[in-house]
């Protein structure tokens, strides 16, 4: 009678306590798993954060074929806004003007009038509030129009050594990028 009832109540209490403990452990384990997933997501985003970023650019400078029709090198000067034209139109934000000195190296199909292929870009851009050095690797397409421009101080549209002064319109889809703030030393390489 009473002894069995007491044992039953004790077992019930123990089962209830065990259930609460299991629930607490499951919640704690769930939080731990979520934290782990968050860390992994942040790491993957950091490493692959600029895969697929699309950049458009307009620049004036010199280019030369290193291996005709396959490998080209360029150096240019450009100015513009940090937001990008599409974001400027869709978000209605004010542009932040900048001036940039850029170097580009392309492998693929190259000519005096355009590049299509894999490209490495390096540059230094200074705006109103900061200077940033940057680099990126990705796919790129350009239209290169031979031009006479004040930026091309060594001759235009062609120099005696074979460099061509060009107005370049292009776009790129990045696979890797890195921005380095010259003043603070901070970077977001990914």
C-alpha cells in the first residue's frame, strides 16, 4: 500500500526531475549547435564573401599585350563613386567621390579593343575620407577604345614602345577580393 505509493511518487518525482534535466540539456545542446553553425557561417562568408560580387568600371590609361591576343597588362586612372551606378539608382544614396590608380593583368582573349578572361586587379583609391589599397581576382570583360586623353602623358593613342592609350569600359565578377585601409591598417581580405 503506502510503501508502493511512496515509491511511485518518488519515481514520478525522479522522472519529472530527469525530464527537466533532459530538457535543459537539450536546450543547452541546441544553443551550442547554433553557436557552432554561426561560427561556421561567419567563416565561410568571410572566405567566400566576394564570390559573385559584380563590379563595373570606367577608366583611362595604357595597355599593352604581353603575349599577343592571350595576356595583357594595363595601368589606368579612374574617378567615380563608391556606391556603384546601379546601387545609386536603386537606393537613392549620395555618391562618395574617389580617384583611383589601377593595374590590371588579364589572361584569356585580349586585343586592342577588349579583354575577356580571368583577371587580377590591384589599385589604390582615395576618397574624401580615406585611402584604400585593394586587389581582386575574377572574370572580366572590357571594351577598350583607343583615345587621346590628358591622362595619357606619354603619347596617345599609341606610344613608340607599343602602349595604347584607351578609354576602358568594363565589368568583373570576383572570386577573391581584399581591401586594405591605408590609415588604419585594417583589411577585409576574403
